[in-house]
C-alpha cells in the first residue's frame, strides 16, 4: 500500500467517531490522490467493507450458536411458531421455497466468495484461539495470509459471465449450506410436529432455481443450459449421497453375532458385491455397499459427472429416488427394531431426509419466458401449419377461441421437422423438448413451473399451453403479473382463466391449486414504492377471494429483489405483513444476487434465514381469523393514488429526467460491468420502460439516492391524518412493514453525497431543479415516517444495523467521492484501463458496503 493511500485510510479510521474529520478527510485527501493511484485506492476502500461484512457475519453466527445453546427462543425460531396450538393442518401443509436466481446484482467473483468463506471460518475459530485450543500464531498467520491473498485477487471479472458460470456459482451454495441446513431444519420441524401427534414426515422447505431455465430477456439460456443445470445439480446430490453412504459404511460396524437384523436387510446383503472376509459378520456394511454401488450405477446411467465411477457397469441403477429411499428405510427399520433408535440418529437420519427433499434432482428448475416471445412463436407455428396466417392481429377473444380449439380438439403437433423454423422458434421448441427429457430422466418434480412474464391476458397462458402440448410436457402454468396495470387487471384475467373447461380439468389434476407470481420490480419502476406495495397487497387479497369463489387454492410466488425498491427487506416481517388468508401453506419467493450470499453464504446464516421463512409462513398459516383492515385499506388506497401521481410526475413527466438519470448515476458504467449473462435493457434506446428494474434500482443506490424505495411516500403521508397513521402503524402489519423498510433505506441514503453526483450533469440548471424536488421529498418522507413511528431518529429500533452502518459509512462514502471524481474524468474522454477498472471497483465496493443494492 502506497504512503498516500495509507494516510487516507488511517484518516478514515480515525474519523469513525468524528463526522467533521471524516468529511474533511474525504474532500481533501481524495482530491489529492493522483489518477494513477486511483485504482489502488479503490481496491483498498472496496475491501474494507468486505472484511467488515465477513466479521459481522462471523460474530452474528457465533451469537446465534450461543443463543441456541442457552435455549433462547427468538421470534424467528420454529419453537416460537409452535407455541401457537391452533391448527394442526397448517403444520402438515407448510412448504416454503426460496428460488435462487442469477440476476446481475451479485458482483463478487466466485474466487472472492471462496476467500471470504476461508476468512469467515478463521474469525469464527477465534474463541478456540482464546481458549488455547488453536495456536494463536498459526491462526494469525493463516488470517493474514488469506486477507493478503484477497487483497491481491482481482475483484473484477475479465469477461462477462456466461450462464455456465452462473450455474456453477449457484451450485456452490448447496455444498456450503443447503445440503446440511435443509435436512437439519426439516428434522427439527418434524420433531416439534410429533408433539402434535403428526407422524408423517413434513417437508416444510425446498429450494428452487431459475438458473438455466429463465429465458426472459436472456438469449444465452437454451436447451443446453437447462440440460447442464439439471445434470450438474443432480451430480451435486449424487456426490452427497455417495459421501454419506461411505460414512455410513464406516459407522455401521455392528456384527450379527452380537445383534440381530431383518430379513429385508439380508436380501440386500445377498446382492452385495462386498465379499471381503472382514465384512462377513457385518450385514449393514455389506447392505450399504450394495446400495452405494447401485447409486453409483444410477449416476452412470444418468450420465452425471460424479467423483466415483462404477466398478460394475452392468449393475442396474435405481429407477427413481423412492426406490433408493426404500432400501435406506429397510436399514433404518432394522436398526430401530434390533439395535436401538439412537443409532439411526445422525448420518442415516439426515441421509433419508435429504433423499425425501432432494430426490435425484436436487432442486426444481423453473422455466420462464416473456409472453411476447410465446406470441411470436405461436404465430409462426400457426402459419407453418396452415391454420392461421395472421394470428398477431386477432383480438383477444379470437385468439382464445383459436388456441382452445387446437388444445381441445387437435392432438397433432403443430411443428414438423420438414418445415424450416426461425432460430427463436427452434430454441423455444428445444427448451420444451429438453424439459420433457429431463422429466423422463429425473421425475416431474425437476421442472414444475412454466412462468409467463408480462402476463396481460388469458391468451398469454394458452400460448404457453401450446408449447407444452408440442412437447407432451406436464408442468404448471404460472402467470406473472408485473406492472401496476397488470396487477389491477389480474382478477379479470384469472376469472376468465378459471372459467375455461380445459383449465378446470388441468387444475383438477393439480389438486385445484394455482400458483400466481407477483412482480415487485417492474411495478415499483412503474408506479413507485407505496403504489407498488399496495397494488401487490390488493391483488393478493382479491385473487384469494376469487380462488375461494371457484374452489381453487391460490399460492403466491413473490418476485422480490434485494432492495426495498424491488420488494426487499427482512423476509420474516414481509411474510407476516401479507394479506390475511394469502398464505395457506405454500409460498415461493426469489432470492437474488448479493442477498443469496448474505443469507446463505454459510451454514449458520443459512439455517437461520430458512427457519425464519418457515416460522413466519407457519405463523401466518396458523392464524384462524381473517382480520378486517378495510378502513385502513381505504386510507392506503388514497395514499397510493397520491404517491403514484407524485412518482409519475417526476419519473415519467419531468422534462429531461431520463437524461438526468443517465448522467448523475453510473448506469452507463454499470452496463459495462461483467455482472451477469443477461443484458441490462430489454430493448435498445434510452427509456425507463426499456430499462430493467435491477440496473434501475442498482444505479440509484450507487448515487446514494435510493429513489425507487421511498419517493412519493412523504407527499402521500402529508395528505393523511397523522393520528390515524400512527394507529395504522401500531395495528396494521402491512403498513408498519412499509414504514420500517423505508426507515432502513433512508438510513443508507446520503443527500450530501447525492448532491455531488448532481454536478455530473452538464445541464446544471435542470439537474439542480430536479434534485431540489428529490431533496424536498426526501426531507418530508424522513420527517413523516419518524413522526408516524414516533421515533427521534432512523434505525432507533434496529441498533445492530445502525452500528453496522456507522462502522462502514466512512469507507463507502469515500468510495462514492472517489467514484464521482473518476466518473468526471472518464466522461471527459480519458481512456485509461486503470481508470475504468477503478470506476468498476468503486461500483463493486459501494454495492458491498450497502449489501442490498439491486
């Protein structure tokens, strides 16, 4: 580290207790840093918040373990939910599914994540150092070594991520967290459930993913990536099974001379190829050897990349995971009967639980595509089959009539190998054909959902059914309602859907269950935070009533992002704030970008966050009474309308706003970062409509304005009766959660820093005019949410987060100041590789400091 940079960093450290010194350090020292040192400075400043994150996670993990050992029950713990002795059926039907996505908000490289994990483990081991169980010198050497390797590792990707990279990144979380945390949580859940007399095993949590199957706006997702995702995931779980069977083989050394065993185990022994003289008296080892050989043979049969190859390729593999489970349960039953139940606790119990939840596929992969793509492809299919020459120009009723006639009365496929196809149509047909092949290989649970982005009509869903018919594929149609208008129209669309005889038959085969996905990101970009949140709330409430009318059980898939502006915020509170009756057991929600690392980057964080999701879902499902918040909802409707007009007037009606946004935020520079495989815009050209919600929110967070997460709320609150708002905050969970989320977001907002970004705009007069409006709304929003919640300052009831922000603020404030300096120089035309890398490193570091930036 050079002398100038060491001076600046030391000044920042000393400024932790004095904000005046901090500001002086930023303005004076950063201005004095020469451009050739900017990249070095950006790297150092970006790594400090990263190390703070690691340390905080390790300390938090140790705290969780201590509380658990002390028997403390927090509200996020399952024990808290099970104190409610109301509904046994709620316990049996709970199923929470976090769905991991590869949206481009996770900007850390896999190499960086691996080094972070090493440092995390070392910090966690500090108690053992203090107790002299680990040599202090060796520990300090290891810690310094890994920190120095981290500092000397490039944080920036040299090339844009490919889908294959995203697949590998997502899979890494299974080995570090999910393969252990999920079985452990399920065992804990069922132990508590048995106190209710529930004997069957309940699987309250599963994991899903979009990686490899989400084609919406990503031309690089194909049949190849779908096949690779599923086979790689299957390889991960087969390696886990092989490892656990090897461990069982070592553990179960019981001799038949000392303890009896069942005839079912003897049947397994008779088929075993383990003929070692040392194993002749050890039936369980021989039986496990046979099971392991068959699992290896199954992996070979499925063409998986596992760590072990079969010795005998003629051995027949298992036809499905249930057959594998049956053999394991034969061993379990025998040991319980003859050796004692205590012996099955541990490896065998966890392995059996893992098979029940992961099967042979590990996680469900969702298919997703934009409705407009389906429409274009169906038009081409109908033309090539000489059924209709101009499908695109039909009205909605005509489209539905035509599509239903094909679906109900024409069993023939529309596509033919002899007819030329566009690349787009060929790619879509290949995806569905591959999905069918995956069903045949791994079972129907491997792909269960076909999500239609931008669902606006019934024909959007029927078009998707056409593709399922072409491939003879059985998956559930999931409409995704995203914009404010689409959310409001969702009732009409779904009522028409439920009235179609064909759909009634499909629903009947699916236990009369219908999943509906709700988009938080686009609705926020479309109408602002409060209107988006309330529109989602109202849509859920109305759709539940519609489902009850038609005898359909509706479950929701929440497309939440990491930030408040994209539906983020603490998941526990968010679930508790859902409309009464909207969670009846099943719920799915997306986990995106850097949030995956924050929540599931290690075992302790992972099991805590999974347990919080299950606990909150169970608490809501157990609620017997539907609470009537109609008066509050009427007030919120008025507030939403006012907030919507305020937000739209700024974002869509203010002259020069789009240029203002592109100039004062690093959106252009972000688009050049190698963050993810998907393009940042749906279409070319500058417009809010074309821009994806993720880079929209990400850019505002970089400039520390966070506008999508609060703008318009202050004006709305100002129009209402304050005493009524205070009452709502105390008694209406939905409203309280919205206010709390904004409280957290405003604590990360810094209008002093934002003002510096405004100076990047050449049109100073217009930029300052727009910023004056933003600043006025910010001050009003902050004043009123504190008044509503009866607090004196932000984060008054979240001191842990407040302290965390205070610790990291100087460093990523410095990054903001450095970024502004570099953006000015870069936009003046300075074309220097180190300058560009420094700008990108600043983006990386600010996102790291904020933790939920996109």
